[in-house]
C-alpha cells in the first residue's frame, strides 16, 4: 500500500491527493451536483405531471358520472313515455268500449222511440 502523497495546490492549501486526482475529484463533485440538480428538476416535472394527470382523472370521473346520470335520466324518460303510452292506450280502449256501449244504448233507445211513435200513431188512428 502506497503512502498518501502530501502536496500543495496553487492556493498553497495542503492536499493529500495528487493534482490529477484532485482535479478528477472536483470534476466528479461538479458532475454529482449537476446530476442531483437534474434529478431534482426531473422530480419536479414528474410531480407536476402526476398532479395534472390526477386532475384530469378527476375530471374524467366527474364527466363519466354526469354521463351515467344523463343516460339514466334518458332511460327513465323512455320508461315514463312507455308507461304513459300504455296508460293512454288503456284510456282509448275504455273510451272505445264506452262509445260502443253508448251506440248500442242509442240504437236501443231509437228502437224504443220508433216503437212508441208507432204506438202513438196507432192509437191516434183508432
């Protein structure tokens, strides 16, 4: 094992590393600081992206719920229209039956009237 070499740099500071090793160490330190800064920038960008995607996801979920609500509303309206149509068809059938009943009653009354008129004429002619 070699003993560390003690040297002085240009500023007369005592150095244990050789000048080449010291330069290499300083370059490594600068690269490390730059790397840490880039990682920090990357982390910030990722955090911003995650926040943006989260907001977009919330908006999408909100729109999905709104669309489901609209679809349910339309389905409900269709069902209401079908129920109303069935009710109206039932009412029309009732009115037709009532009309038929009234027509039969009218025919019966006309027949009775004709018989009564005939009876009155017969009685007047006697």
